[in-house]
C-alpha cells in the first residue's frame, strides 16, 4: 500500500477526488468482489473450461455508478446469459 501511495504522489495522482487513488482502489475492490460473486453464482471461475458450452455463462459487463463516501465510482458489473445474477 505504501508503494501505491508513493507512486501516486510521484506521478502527481491525487489520493482523493475524481480519478484519485482511493476511487481507483475502490473500483478494483468492488469489481473483484463482483467477479467472485459471479464465479460462485455460476459454479466455476473465469476462463475455466468447465463453463464452456454450459447452460449459463458470463455475458459481458454493464456500467453502474456506485455512490460512496469518497464520491461516485463507476464500476463494471458482470452479467450472465440468463440474467439471474443479482449482486
């Protein structure tokens, strides 16, 4: 974490505000959690051959804005073919 903060400061990236480090970390954390939920929902991990030609599978992503304490964060929410994934 200290490395990220040092790199952000060296590159002139703000910690807070639009496009800041906190927003980027929040985006990555939320998207990672959603991918984990999708894997659990489908019963296999991303790129796992077990999901090939199955009944339900991943079907792209859609954008969503989440309002957080650090401001709005736009995330990509995974979709499934059946439309049954509800994060």
